[in-house]
C-alpha cells in the first residue's frame, strides 16, 4: 500500500483511474484479511466452538470472493505472486477449519460436556444476560458428565481408542476448564444472585474437570513409557494435503527415499572424515568429537566467536548482504534445565538461546548436555540460528514485503538455515576432519528428521522407536534424542515442520543451481533476492525470481528429479 500511495502522490489520475489501479493490487486484500483475523480471533476465542469456525469461514469466503474478482492477467509480476499466496492461504485455512471440526468430533464421547461450556462462553462473548438458576443446572450437569466419563475410563470402556486420542482430549479438557473458570469469574462477586446459585455447582464442576484431566492424561492403553513421547499422528492423507499446499508433488514415501539418498552422501563424507582422524568408523570419530567441549562457564565465549567467524566467512566471499544493524543487534541467552528437555540444542532468531549444562542438572544430564553441545557441533548451530540463518531472516522480514507475514512456511524459514549449513560446508567452513564431523552430524540429523517424523505421522513408528532411531542412526545422546522427538510429536509444530529443514534446503539448493549456476544471478544477488521475497513456499519463490509470466495455476515443482 505504501508503494501505491507513493505512485498516487506523484502522478495525476482521474478518480476512476486511481480506483482501477487500487483494484489491481492484492496487497490491500492481504492486509485487510490479516487485520480482520486478528480481531476475529480475539473475539471468537472459545475452544471447540462451532460458532468460531463459522465466523472465520465466512471471512475467508469473503477473501476468496474478493480475490477471484481481481483480473489476474492484469496484475504485475509481484501482484500475481501475492494472488497465488493469498489463494493458497485461504484454501488451506478453510480446510484447516474443516479438519479441526473432524478432530474435535472424534472427542465427543470423551468430552460430552464440551458443548455446554462453549455455549456458556459464547453467550458471555455476546454479552447476553445470565439466568443464574438455569446456568447452575447446566454447570451441575457438566460436573456430573465429567464424573461419568471418568468412571467409564476406570472401567476400561474406552480401551479400544488410540492412546493419542486421550492426550488430545486431555489438552481440550484443560482449555475448557480454563474457559469455564473465566466464565464464572466474570460474574462471581459482582452478581449476588449468580454467586448464590453457581458457587457450589461450579466448585464441583471445577474439581470434576481437574479429575477428568488427570484420568485422560494417564493415557489409557499406553505401554507405561514416557507419555510425553506419545504424540498424535495425523495420517497419510493429512500429510499429502500439507504437501500440496507447499506445491510439493512427492509422496511421503518418496520424501523418505530422498532423505535416504542424502543420508548416503553424509555417510560417505563422515567415513572419509573418520579415516582422516585415524578412527575405525564414524561412531568412533563422533565419540572423539563429543569429548571436545568447553568447560562450564565458557560456552558463551565460544558462541560469540563462532558467530563472528560465520560473518567474516560470508563477507570475505561476498555471499550475501549483511546490514550493519543485523551484525550489531543480536543477543544471547542461556537456556534453563526445563527448556533443554524439549530443546536439547539451540534456538535462535534475534536472541540465540544456548543449551549447556546448568548446576541444577543431574550428573548424567550435565554429561549429555556437554557432549551434545561440543565445539564442533556448535559451529553449524550458531550460523543456523544467527547469521546467515534465522536472525538475518527476521531482520529482512521486517523490512521487505512485510504484508506476506501470513504466508510463513518452515520450508523457507528452516530450509534457508539448513541450505546455509550445506552451502558453507561445500565452501570449506569446516577446516578440519573434526569440524566436518560436527557439521555432518547435523546434516545427518536433518535427514533423520524426515525419516522419523514422516514415519511417525504415517503411524508406522512410535515415539520411543523414533528415539532409538536417532541414537542408532545419527549418534544422539539419549537425552537429546528424547528432547528432539518430544519436540517433534508434541503437537506444537505442524506435521511437516521437521521434514521442512532438509526438504526446504534441498529446494533452495536446486534453485541456486538453476539461477546461480545458470548465471542469472550472482551469489549475493540470489541470496539477497530470496530474503527480499519474505517467507513463502519455495515453489512460489522460484516463480517470483523467474522472468516467465506467473501462471494462475502454478505447477508443483519436482525439485529432486535432477
């Protein structure tokens, strides 16, 4: 819109001409939808609410109508890219709402009280008057239904349901319990009649919801192992759907085969590095590398030095533009013991969050954290999280095509950082065999993420099987492998997120080969152009950086076909 206003400010148009120009921009539609969704999601915030889904769907339908009304052929190159992105975003959002309804319907027998709680909360959002006596009857029934389900669980009446369903129901119960509490607190103490009628039945319902949560969290049918590794597989159809929205035409099985090819390359490189170290195999080489860690208290200095090393490496080779402010404004924070149970390595962005033993850890935890965050492993993680990785991405995203924020995808976010791990390895960042082993460890890890995450979501592997795979195939410490799987299957990440690292990296590597190898871009031009497009699916990025007219229907890109 700023670009449009600038054009209008310096050019004389008749009113009709200005309106026609504005109508040919997609960006205002994106920005309006983004702003409206912010308001709608704040207003319609009740969990398991059909009213919420209907209202959001109505807004998405409006966006789809407005988008279809545009003259696609009359759009400029950038506008056509925005059209593709918004169309894809809206279609995916509608399908997500439909899938959400299906998944919640699967919980109906475990959560028969959910409609009553959502009805009360929705009435509050509409600021309707409350008939206290009637509400007390409703809340009393909620408590009784919780007790009935809890008794049925104890009697093993739901024993044939998959364990993942109980974990999902437990999460929804916690959200509904909080919703009912907020509903009660809104009037309690302010409305004497409300308190007189509701205080006792609400107390019973609150206690019953807590008891049911505990029973559901116990995961009937679990084998007694770590329930945090249980997860909730989405199935092959859902994976294929997610891949289609990334314009990726491969099946999950084909993607696993692609990962295995990359794995084979890593194995050969690792074997060569192990030989150069005088080791009999990669496991012995990896063990030696794991022992080369900093002493307690010295990790921050290592991270600082590795960050400076990566920046100097990039600038000496003129690989990418690094704004002075990006070099100046990143920060560092050490992660807590609890955080490292889920993130055993590093997290990044504007602040790199560093994993290293804390004095509160048990002895075995300290040893595993030291070994998992040794000097050579840290090299790739630092530039992955900072520059040229996530922090440089964030710095750029806030300055280029900012309206594309809703189209964010891990294939661009994580794929970019992984692409640089591969590119900097190829260019010789790792100067010693030990350094190569450290960087290859992460490369193998990204291959393994595709294999274990897809097999998990296909229902072929359990969480504990994924842990054993990471230990055996990559060489993870057990605590690190458990943290990795816990993070992957816990539900806080989309099902393709872990696979997106390597797959996005391979997409960018293929695109680099086409555009830089084909002499259309220099290294710096290519990397700057990727950042300037903001976070979008790589197939759309390919169209954005190309010179051919962007089609209304963009064909999927078979990036791994050679």
